[in-house]
C-alpha cells in the first residue's frame, strides 16, 4: 500500500526507508519550495512540541530547533542576528520568567 506524504523530510529518511526494504520516491526542491516547506515544518514541529508528554518534550524541542536552524540557513539569517533581536525584545518587552497570564484589558 502506497502512502502519499509530499512533505519535507530529514536527509537520512530515504536510507532508513530503504533499510526497511521499502521503495520510495523523493525529489529535490527548489529554494522557494524548500523555504515554504520549512515554514510549514516549523508549524508542524511546534504543534508536536506543544502536544508532547513530558518525557517526549526534549525530543520534540530538538526537532523544532533543527527546523529553526535549517530555516535560518535557507533564508540566510545569521543566528547572531536572531539572538540580538531576541535580546532586544526581552529587554523591551520582557521574557516569560514571571509566568504572567493576561486576564483582561479595559479601553477607556
């Protein structure tokens, strides 16, 4: 039975599929399609991390970080630039250490 995926996969997945004695088809995406696939994968991995049980959270966060790194590389974004913006936002807006939940805001 053939299962259609049509999604971005890790580089060694074809090797793993072949080792299991299965056949498959892959293709190399162009840059724009690859960038879009990475953005889609970011959402997928974030959802998996959000739904993960405590014992799987580290694995899901590692997958998310891998996709973040690949996305930065594909869009030619330097990690230092992201870290600088992250620090600026933390300085100006704060982090999440206080565990605050906004309940309501009233407009006058």
